[in-house]
């Protein structure tokens, strides 16, 4: 699973040095909770996003599916050449936020 989150070995190797410290069952419980919260949400504006970042090489949730969903929500999309975990494409959070701000 983790290997499929990345488009290159360098990013995968970096992630391997920072693996999640929580047990898998806790991560699964979090995803199940989020899934339930999304299904119970009544607001037509959920999830509340003003812009989304899509990795064009995502093997976990295919970019075409993400693009279709977010387009139906009328949410602006920024695409980057990345996998499911695009964060190593940026040197820090500020660079990521600047990229999102510039893509208006």
C-alpha cells in the first residue's frame, strides 16, 4: 500500500523513515469514523474545501475520479505531478500553501 502512495523510490524511502506510529487498527478506526461522518453530513457544501490538490499519478484514488468528484462540487482543483501523498513535492508547508494561493 505505502509503495503505491508515491511516484518515485526517493519519496517512498523518505516516508519509510517517518512511518505512522499508530497501530493500523487505530488508523482504520479513524477512516471508518470519517466515512461515517461524511455519510451523515447533511450540508450540500461538504466537505468544506475551497480548493483541492490532486496528484495526477495517484494509484490509491485515481485522479480522474477525484477530478470528477470535485468538479461536481464546483471546487477549484490544483493538479501536481505526484502520487497519493504529494507532500514531498514541497520543501515545507509554506511552499505548499503558497502554491495553492498562487493557483487562483
